[in-house]
C-alpha cells in the first residue's frame, strides 16, 4: 500500500477526510494551529498544513481510483511530473506524522531552502534533520521532497549538530517514480 494525495476543493479537506474514513480508507490530514485576530483577542484556529491535500493510503486500483475521485469535494489525485499518481514515500509520511505529534504549530515553507543542514540532538525531535536559515535560528525547516515543500518547526534552543548525510536522505532530485 502506498500514500497518495487527494486534491480537494477549497475548504473541503475535513469533509473529504471524514468521508474517506467512513469508507474505511486509512487517511491523514495534518492540521496546525494558526493565530487569527478576533474581536477581543487573538485566537488559535486549526488549519490544514497543506491546504486542499488529504493523504490516503491504499492500493490504487481502477475501482479505488474511481471511488476516490467521485467522492464529493474531491477534484483529483495529484500526479508527478511524469504523469503518474504521486506516491508519498513512507519515510516522509512517518516524518510528517512525527512532526505533527510533537509540535503544536508548524508552518509550510518553500523548497529547497538555503541554510545550514542540522540535526536535533535531544528532545522530542531527536534525530530530525533539516535546514536552519540565517534569518530564523530557532526554526528547523524539514524538507518534504515529494511535496516540493518544507515544514518549519520551532526548535527553540534545542541542541543541534551539523548534519552530513544530506545527499542520501534529502536529495532535491529525489523522486518516487525513479
């Protein structure tokens, strides 16, 4: 089974997520908290980390594909540059789920990033590698090559060390259909 990305209509991520769950699919919708000004105070609002994306794990056969794309709110499945359905590697999904489980507020950022490759040495983000940019030293940007995005996570003053296996793990030319 592989992870695929269901591309939804605007603001339909939650309803598509619930419908897919009801149909028995293994689904994942990463949600982060963002600050929005209210009438009296700033409030925290749950928002999808990847707008319009719902991750679904399945064997993608013709009848499953039809079931997915005919669901209300679904526009299509994302495709790679080669025209194949985009498969998100299991390692990237594990990393995304790990980041979501330990951080309350994540941000989506550009990919690739300029900066120093570092690895967290202690704490709940132990072993996670990413880029520390010059303008934001307390934020680690973890690349997600198949999504062509990075995820920014606040590491505060967690100890980090230079990361040397960049080419092996996070190569910008990495593609799931090679």
